[in-house]
């Protein structure tokens, strides 16, 4: 049976009003601190849970914010969701997550959260949800969407990475590898960054150096030609997952990384330090992005409407062995080793194969670079 305020009052031997003041944090100057401690201790021992929904029905604030993210999130966005939740909870807000399928409609996610009394909704790279004016609560779009109000400057991040490849390592033929359509905004921004970085060095991007590994029918042959015939010596990748798999794929074909081909990722995920060749990558500022997203949302909830303009946060390039540089620090042991666990290294996830290219138990022919 659910514990009620009057049950706590009966156990402590005080009035219902006293318990209500303590549990709502409004007892200062009205209830002695010793008595408040007794009430909180009794509530904890009796398993009391605050009924926020009941408060909403009585016209009180819910102190809840909804966060919507797609079922298949871009690299790093699960980390961003956790960061957003942490900063909201620090400020006394509950967080309701809504995981939206790719076929979800524009309205169902927002409507579902609003029906639960949330005071605002944060969208994390939800391409198929377009907020409208006149919503029931503030909506904030975060990420690489056309209507985003806060995002990461992906162009400058990749541009800096290319500047490092050309300026520090002398690369002149640089390709771009992605696992999605080139017309998606995020991928297009990163490709722009490659072109800008090459232009800064007086070079031009060759459109033939673009590889989409989601098109498995021809990407293997294309990659082989770029490395063995076209003289491509470096690849910028759309994210760290693509970069890690590309490294594994190249190594299995006798291509040395970075001696023959340098590889740079994007996102700055921790696993990149533990790939076969630790990864050079563009690090997204997820902590700052999450904190700023929460700050803007709470401003809007409070009725202080900031100017609606896109805020771009600067990422940072982190060099590493995959581009020919040492790691800036010694990596911490992976958690799987800390826990004494083991895993099957023939599993495709750990083998790091590009989807659809080759079974992890096959042994592909080595490539001969001209």
C-alpha cells in the first residue's frame, strides 16, 4: 500500500501540515530542524514517494522536462542525453525520456510528454520533429537539425583536423568516409569542413574520394582503388564508429595505419583510445552542449525568452596514433579489463568489420599499394 503523508504524521506524532511543509521543502522558519530530520527519516524508512502527478492536478509545477531522442542516435548523443539529465537533476528537475522510432510522427512524442505535465521538451537530433509556434511548453532543438538552436560547429572541427593532416603530416589526397547519405545535414557539414581545410592548403577535394559505406555493393572496391591506385593517404570519417571500423578493415588488408593511410574520426568517444590504433578525432563538447541546453531551457521555463539564434559551440581536434601523433595522455584500462570480464573477439562488434564487407572469420587478401 502506498505511504501517505498522514501515515508519516501518525508515526512521527506531528500534524499533517508539518509533514507537508517538510516534504515540500517549505519548512524553514516554521518547523524545527530536528523535527524536519525526524520527518525525512520516517519518510525514507516508510518508502514514501512524492506524487508529482497529484501536485500537477492541483495546479502545482511538475518540475519535469522531457527529452526526446531517436532510437538510433548519432555518435555521442547517448552521452549528451546523460549529460542533459544530470544537469536537470542538479537543478531539481525530473527527466522523462522518450525514445522515438524512425517512423514516429512530428506530434506524438511532444504530445505524449506534454500530457505528463512536463514544463519543457528538449529534442536531441530528432530530424522528423519540427517544433511549431504556440506549443504548450517551450521546445529546444539541439544538434544537427535545420531548426536547431544550439549545436556544434562541425565544419570548423573537421577543418582543423584537415589542417593538421596537411600542415603537420603533409597529406595532399584526403578522402571522406561516412555511413549515411551525404545530404544529411551533419554529414554535409563535415564534408564542407574537409573541403574548407583542403582549400586553406591550396588544395581541392576530389568528389571521387567520397565513400558511403552504407552502400555496401561498391564501397569495398572503391576503398581499395582509392588506397592502392588513387594515392589517397588519409581519410576523415563521419564519426568514431566509422573510423574504428575503417582502421580494422584496412589493417586486415595489410594497409598500415598511419604509415600508409591516416584515419581521423569525429565525436571524441572514449572507445577510440582502445581501438587497434588509438584514434585521432574531433572531440565534441558534450558536457558544455548539455549544460547550455539545460540553461536555455530553464530560462524559457522561467519566462525569460533568450533571442532565438543558433549557438555554435567549438569542438577540439585531438591528435593520436591513427594520424601519426602520440596520444596526449596514457589511456585508462578499459572497463572490461577492470571487471575481469572476457568477450568473444570473433564477434563482429569487436572485430570492427564494416557492415556487409566480410565475415570476421574470413581472411581477406592483402592489398598491394602502388
